[in-house]
């Protein structure tokens, strides 16, 4: 199996099923620190990243945004002093897809620097 950071997000036009619990459980260990949550009946993965100051957090948020544009898969990014919360799910299918885990792994790689 190829690593998530080597994979590319594929356009999701809808009509594909969301990941089931077993599929999620298979990928979640590959994105350490990410957790599954549910908001309004929609599963997503999220992680909070911690920084020494606002500037570092903002720079990271910009890098995540640039990654999202390259991958054409866009998470919610919440910026605050010294922290960035990232949530991702596939809007077209209202749930989780492999793309969300690919994006999470690439975000982790940015954070690891």
C-alpha cells in the first residue's frame, strides 16, 4: 500500500459511499493525533496543532490552505493565538473519504517540517 503522503486527492463528485467504521479504523493510525468527530450527523476528522505564537500559527494555516488548493480538497481551518484546528470531511458525500486521510497526512508532514 502506498503511503498517504504519496497519494493524491481525487475529485469526488458525489455518489460514492462514505467510509465505514472498519475503513476509518484502518486509516486513522496513519494520521496520529487526528480524531473522528461528528457534527450534524456528518463524520469528520480533526486535529489541533500548537505553536509558540500567533505568527507561527498563521503561517501554518496559510501552508495548509496552499496544500488544500494543490489537492483541491478543502478543510475547515480555525486559527487562534498559538493554535490551529483543522477539520476535514468530504462535503459532496457528507462524510469521510480516503481524500480526508491523504490531506491529514500531508498536513502532518507540513507540521513536522
